[in-house]
C-alpha cells in the first residue's frame, strides 16, 4: 500500500547488527567505568567479559586459580577477576567473608550450577528466571544474569542464606559429633573390610591404587549412611571404581557448566547411546542420578523393609521439612551432593596422606613409632578422641589437609544487604567475593616453605601463634562443610588402622602423581598419572 514502509530482511539484519554493536559498547562502558566494582584493581579484560575466565578455566583446563595467584602478585590482595566478582588473598579476612551466625551470606547464583545437580531430572523441563523476565532453557549469558528457577536444590547449591539454613538445619543432627560417634562402629566395620582386601594384596604382591581403594571405603560409608545400604565397592575386585569415578570425572565439566548452562540439560535430553560415545563421564553421572532417583522414589513410595538400617533419607522423608523440600528432584540433588562430597574429599586426602607419609622416611618412621606405642594391639584401635590426641598423628593430618585443600575451587559469598569492609575498600552489598583454599594454604608468610611437607610446623605452637585458624579445608562459617566430623572420623580411624597394621612402600609413584595441577572445583592431578600406588611388604 502507498505510504507503507516494509523493511527488507537485509534492513532488519543491519538494524540488529547496529543494535548489538551499540549494546556491546554500552556494556563495555558500564563495566569498565560505572559498575559498582569498577574502581577495584584487576586486568581490564577480566572486568570486561567472562570470556577471560572461560579461557583460563575451560580452554586451559582449570588454570584460573593459578592465574589468580599471579593477579594478586601484580595487583595486590583484592582483585576484580571477572565483571561481577572480587577475589581476596588475605588470610586474616577469611573469618570476615565466611562469617558465622548473625551475618547473612548468600551464594552467587551464576556459580552454583556447576555440576548439573541443579538441573531437572531426565525428561523434565523448567523455565529460567532472570531479574523478572522469563527465558527458556537452555541459556547462556555472558552477563551471568540468568539463573534457573530450580537453581540450588541441594543444600550446597542453595543461593539464599535463609533457605540454606532451613535445609542445613534438617541435616545438622545427622552430622553432629554425637551422631558420628554413634556411626563409628559402621566406619570401623568398613575399615576392617578394607584391611582384609589389603591383606589379600599383601599375599599376592599386587599393587593398590590408593585413590581407588579409599574411594571405595568412603563411598560405602556415605551410601550406607544415606540410604541404609552401600554400593558394595569394598567387595568388588575393581573397587567399583566406576561409581566414584563418575563423580570425580564429571567435575571436569564444572567450568563449562557455569559458562554454558544448557550443556548438562542438553546431555540429559540426548539419547543415551550418543552421550555414552561423546562424553562417558556425563553418562556415568546421569546413571548415578537415575540410581539415586530409583532409591529415593522407592523410599517415598512405602514403609521401610524390616531389615533396613537407619538412614538419613528415610528420616528426611519422614521429617518435618515442608512438602516442597521433599520433592524427588530436590532429594536426588541432595543425595548426589552428599555422596559426592562424602566420597571425594576424604578419599583424596587419604591418597595424599599415603604419598607424603611414605615419601618421607623420617615422617613415616616417626608416625609408625607413635602408633606402635599408642596401639600395642593392632587389632584394637583406640577411640577417635584418643587418636585425635596423638600429637604427631594430628600434626600429619593437619599438614596433609594443607596439601589436599578440601576443594580448590573458589567459594563465592555475597553479603546481600550490607557492604563489607576490607582495609580501605568498601565492597558493595550484593557483590560476589571469593577466596581460595589452595592460595590460603600456600601463603609463605603463614606457612614458610609452603611446598615442603613438614608436620613439625604444627607441633609446639603457642595459643597466640596457632596456624589452625588459617587451615580451611572445610571452609568456615554458616556454610562450613557439613561433613567435617564424618571426614575427621574416617581420616583418623583409617590412618591409624592402616599404618599401624601394614608396612607399605610406594610403587611406581613420584611426586608428580600427588601434584595438583587442575582446579575442577576439587583438586585434579596430571591426567596421564597412574595415581599414588603402594605395595604391602
């Protein structure tokens, strides 16, 4: 019609292109000059785009933690490491950021969805919410503004401080010192199973991959406690390594999941035979989720069988949580997180302990001497409380914590309502701020010669100079690792039992096999390493 202007596809494309360029220019100006954290030091490229972090963590494979160390050396103790986040390297600030009751600390929504356990179960769909607008999954936003509606179904991934307290309070009774004390017979029984396997290897001369063996132990402990029945890893000739391996290997995708929210849901929606070929680690993780869904749905469907052992998830299902907190999807998320956390960090600690104790003849001899004196009968291991009071064993445990770190990934915290003061800097409310255990534990001011394994540094400390407050393998504050008491029991009972009963030596293992070279939230070593292996003399 006359007077009607119809834009051609070419004109529409030109307008879209110009609009996009204007948007990028505006975003650049805002992030570099008008962002609430524009004044903080750091590389301009990191302030401008998340692609800087993407390069170091996805392209280079979990290297940003080491790059952040370099940035601190260049820019000082507080650095802007991406458009939204600050990182602090100051050991005395840790208690301020990871604060206790009375101060709210949220998590950063963008960073929590790194393991796929906040996505829907296979076949389900949900919308995403982003500052009042609804977008459809899958999404990728360089601005990190879009967060899934179901983000943080597990306690670990819960963003809100208040919701986290609700979920954490439901679990706290199961992981108190008293509860773990009641659980000690189960831990001892499973350690005895492990020792039987070691005795068999002693007779045959077979070498043992310590991570496989200890992951079998910790997997059986946590699954038995969660569901009343274990996966039977200790009974399997190959330690059923595929189960813990599924958890460990799936973490390699954690940085990609943060940047591209649609990757794991896309894998879930892909036919399994394709996923199995393209990404076996993701297929293993999907199988873990399906197995958890089966176990939990069975619990939800009826009364427990007569022979079922008391367990966490039966209590959660029958407990006083709101109905919305007892959905199958949320409980599967919680189960995946608890099994992963209960298995990975303690087994990695025990692997590192095996290497550092056996690699130093003096440390090994001194530990053995203390254990021989404290445990005359190797079949009668003392109580956990007595083991914790063995000075050299305790020093070794502390030093191994410093070399295993718990997790090496950044743990972001957000003060939602109030600014946080760091020296002369005022950090605006709502800003994600992180610190990193690996950088904390390698600080040469607090830990001289930080790359030297030296249990002596933990002996003879005065109360005013105690290093304990700088050791953070379980983090601190209201979001401190839920399993700290369980991990402590596993560590002391296992080390005391194994090193009292067996004479071991490293087999085909060098320092390189215990080296941490990748941050995939948990520590990863060299991919071509055969692990820390031992033989029994």
